[in-house]
C-alpha cells in the first residue's frame, strides 16, 4: 500500500485522526465549490508537489489532503470530502470496497514498490534464529503479501491453497519455529526494537528513515505476481470518466513527476504503465477472491 504501497506518517493518535476527519468534513462544502480537485495522500511527497505545478499549467487547481491512517482517504473519498486519492494498491482497494460496500475504482496507475524484510539485529535472513518473532502488517492485503515475502525468503511455507489474503493460519511449514506478530502497518518500524525482523511497506520504511536497500530481503516489483500491488489514483465510480481527473492521472506520468517520484523513493518505486482497463480487470479479479474468502 504505497503510496500504499504506500508513504504514511507514523503513530497518529485516535484523537488526531478524529480531529482531522472533522476538520475535513467541515470544510468539504467550501472546497467542493471552489473548483479545486482535492487528492487524499498519506504523507508528504515531492512528486505530488510537482504534479500540482504541472496541473496548474493546465488550469487545474489541486489541493493535497494528507491523512495519517490507511482507512481515512477511502472513507473521505466515498463521502465526497475529496475527489481523488492516491495512497493504496489494488489489493488494499479491493478489500476496502468489499468491507465497506463502496465502489471506488482506479483511474490511473502510479508505481509498484518492493516489500522488504528489515532487521536491526541481523544482517541476513540466515542469521534469524530459531524461535524468533517476525512482525508483519495486520491489514489483510499487506499481511498476505508479507507472508509471501517470508515464504520467498524461505523462512516459512504456505498452504497450497493460500490466496492473496493469507494469515498466520495459512502457514504449513515453519522450520525455525518463528512467531508471526501482526501489528498496524504504521507500527512495523517500531516493532524492530522487540522483534528479530519486520516486514515493512516501503513508504512506511521511508518515513521511518529506512531505505529499501537496507532490507535483508525484498520481493521483486517487476514480477507479474506483484500486479495486485500496483498503486493507483482512485475515484468514485461515478467519476471514473471525469476528464479533469483523467488528465491528472495522465500528468502523473510526465517526466518531471516521474523524476520527483524516483528521487523521493530513492529509486525504490518502479513506475507502472498499466492502463485503466487492465487496472479494473485486476481489481475485479481481486474482488472475486475477497468474496470467496
């Protein structure tokens, strides 16, 4: 999750989240009537500042609305408090739609980021000791991907019928007798103090001061198996053909924005050029998996 897979700020308090939501709702009428396109993001990111300038040259005024919690940008979008958001991958979006009865859709791809296993105590996967604790994000989409990372690192084996949304109960082989500890994704960097290692989203890792190259293992964002983790610009289904919103999605792929995104992520984000039909087809496929769980 980016961008969702995603950049997010760490450890927001419940009171702060509630306050930010209240303030956003209170100003939604004025913003909606001002002609601005409000885009919900998680964490400051220079690529979006560059996009604002590119859009301004096209007579499109963008207001960036920063959220401190994964669930809030989709809730705000569904409620009409913002027009677009860009913080999540397709797997996260399909899960949110299923759980909340929403019809949020992708209108453009941004990038795919590797998911890494980090450690403050060990320099390689082989050094992780028997009986160690490994932290993973606790939201279904990122937890499932994290378990795949641990499987690819040969730390665990998953049952053959494990789908996209695996859980610790999906583990069939655990030769090192590891304890898998699900925690809030934003808390995974902090968990490094109390665990042997943690699977951390690249955006969260970046906010905590870690670079992807520091991971002792990571998955390959160019692998076709990472398509569910393509980060997207999303809109309400009723706005999927809005020409202004589609122009914003197009501008994200301009050379200037892409250069800023590469610099911001220190090369960790791999641009994705999947078109809208391909993104929607993948979202539909994932939605069937969610319903079949």
